[in-house]
C-alpha cells in the first residue's frame, strides 16, 4: 500500500561522536533528498563528543528548525545512542536511523522510508560494497557477519548495519526492550514483523575518523555473539565437562600409582 510523503512525519535519528567536519554537509544532503516531503525532524544524539559537534548542532537548531539534541554526559557508545534516539522519537512517526559521518546515503534513506510506507515495519540497508582503504576492516566485517549468522539461532541478515527505517510500532518495541548491552541488528531481527532489505553501496567517510576502533569492534562482536547464540555457552560447558573428566581420570591414575607403589 502506497502513501504520500507529503503527509508523513519522519524523525531521523543521528548518533554523533566527534563529527564536526561532516554534520552540516550531511544535513544539507538529507534536506535535498527529502525535498519531496515535509521537512523531517532531526534528532541528534551526541555521544559525549569532545569537538565542536554540539556547537554545530546548536547552530542547526537556530537556523534550520525541527532539530533537537540528546546530549550524553559521556561517551556510552553507538548502540546506546541509537537506543536513546528510538526511545525519544515521537509516537506515530517513521523513525529512520542513519550515521552522521556521511556514509549512509540520504537517497537510500528515502528509499527505506518508502518501504515502510509500502507496508513494511522495518527496512534496513544491506551493504553490497564497502568503500575504503582498510582491507583488514572490510574483511573483519565480512567475516563477523557470516560467523554470527552461523552461530545464531535467529535469522540475521548478512551485511546489514544500523542504517534502517522503522514503523512507529517497531521503534516502540525496540525502545522498550531495556537491553543493557544492546546489539540492535540482532534485536531488530529477533522481534520479527515485516522486514525488507535494500541493497546499497556504502561510501567511505568524507572527513574525520571513525569512533569504532578495534577494541569497540571486538566488544560489539562479542555482544552480538553472546546475545544471539547459545553455541559459545554450550562449547564452554562441553569444554568444562571434558576438562573435569580428564582431571578425574588423571586423579584416579595417580591414586592407583600411589596405592600400588608403582
């Protein structure tokens, strides 16, 4: 079922951590891509930025309008920022989550919104190709998604990040889950509903440095694996049982050697 964008309220959640070099350009691209509809509301979630990001957001609030900001007291991480944006987004709106670094194309964001208007509860972007010079990181992402998919009992779509549009009810379901260490891509798949993937090419960063260093990427991977797979727990139980049996066997052998003075 198709609806007109002119009568649709869209809230765009933009997690921000030290993105002073890209914020103004990203907002201009969003407004150009969504020019066929009413001006979308921008909900920035400042994840403890130490640069001029908050100052630029304050300028946007004064000049653009329909901009608001949640400011964290310190850096809590990207997943926490996305969950906060989902929780504070107004009811009855389509909620679109996209990064503020320029890597999520606004033209694709508009297509995600269209898919929700067509009747899907969740429309997520699928990275067909990831631009950038860091081949190790691209390989790490590719491998992680496939290992997690193999381990998980939940059907997790491959190469799907946090770039996603949600119906109002889907956004409320996710926001009310109350996860302490959320892995949103997994939670999104777990809740079910009508979902669709939209393939796109992910460009490299326009400026600035990513906040996802190796430590954060490993932590995110562990949250995903431990949160959506019982296989690591079962493996640890089996390993513990085998270790116990080996120790018991060695203990019996040493006891026999001692008793019979061999």
